[in-house]
């Protein structure tokens, strides 16, 4: 199995930081971000040396109604270009396409006509064949691709090994380990990471990690997996993301020793724009209800509902979860 790669003083040039604030954070507010917020976050990411910015989902308008969501649920070419122009910067633009929830054969231009650089294909383990079909389609169009296998903590290792073998035979560029329920600890996060890394050894493919913070371990799990060679790291501003949120990008930039990453401009953005989201009663971040679903390795939907209802009866909620195991 893989040994640790580098040490706390090393700069690892293989590491790429992806800001998923608009995509994962959009799940907290139905993607209702102002153009100013998105524009300033884009400028901030450029100034900070962030490698990729994920603008949102490329969701099907036949599955989701435009009146129920902000524009970043759909990420039209026109809306992205209104923010970035031709994006003549080193920052790359990413979007996410969920298996079964996008019209990928009709909604994506060839890469030479698009400002998008990377398409991240999200799927559950039983959807791997469909994900591969999408990945090869996007590869033919000229995009960088990832496969984000969700909810691996509820998937048996044999299935994961089979999925990894199938993916190594495709043109996918990055395979993501995703702790969807925030249930992993550094010990088993690193065990998964080493299995993923062993599967792609010699293929040129990279491994990524996407954490959730249900047990206050998103940052710890991120830096633990990177220590074994995971190189694509997802994070969000102040950890903004579904439920308990994600690895905070300010923590990650503070940890990485690469001088290309500049924390100052991120702090300027945070003080100017993040309080306004809290004032709109947009909620995310660690709380007891998310701890419970993380401990029990469950989807946070019940905890999200608990939060929306402003409930504080934690003990009763915990007992109800135990009774429904």
C-alpha cells in the first residue's frame, strides 16, 4: 500500500485545489447567489491561485424547474461567460453533471466552443456504467473529466474495487473519493484513498477527495488523504455546503505551503460577502443533528429538515434516528 507522500514542509506541485462553493454551497440556498457574489468569488479565486472553480450543476431543465432554482443549478454557457468572459486566467472552470439528472447529449458544446474546462460526473456505485458513457462523451468533446463516486461509506469494498477497475480502463482524468455522509475518520479515509491510489497506479489518472463535515473531520480527512498522494482537493469558502458543509478552503490554503496560494484575498472576500448569507438565514456547518447522521452513516436529509424547522430537541431526534436504523 502507498506510503505517505512528502511532509509538512513540502510543496507538492501535483496538488490542485477546487473551490466548490457555488455548487455545494448552492444546495443551501437553491443556488440563489447574486451575480456580484459569484463575480467577486471568481476574481478572488484567480487572485488566490485556486486551480479550479466549480460553478454549479449542469442540470436538466426537464427534470428541474428553472423557477425553483437559481441559474447555477443549470450553468448555461451564457451565464458563465457573463461572469468570466473568455476566462483568460490560469483558473479552470468546472461544472457537475449528475447521472440521470442532466441532458448531457444536448446541453454541452464541444470544448473549443465552451469556456468550461472540466465536467465532473457524479454517480452512485450502481450507476458506474452510465457514468462511464457520460465520461467518454465528454472526453470526445474535449473536456477534462472526473468521476465522483458518492456515498462510498455505504458501499462494499468489492463493488468499489470493480468500479475502480472499470474506470481505469476509461478516459477519465480524476476519480474522486466522496465522503457524502461525513462518516469517515482519518484512518478509514486514508484506507480508501490508498485503495483508489493503488488502482490508478501507472495509469496517469489522479485521485481526488470531497469531504463533508458532519463529525468536524472534513479538513482532517482532506489532509490525511492528501498525505498519501490524493492530489485533487475540494473545499468551499467557510465550509459552505449541504448540511454540515465541506472542508473550509481557508483552512486548506493555510495548511498548504505552496506560495502560489494567497490566503489574503480569500479573507477579504469572506469579510465582505459571507456575513450577508448568514443574514439571509442560509444555514450550513457542524451541529449536533449532522453529527448524529454522520455517526450513523446516513444521508443528512433528516438533519437538514431538523435544521430548517429550527428544532433544538437533539436527544429526541437522536433517539428517533436510532429507532429507525
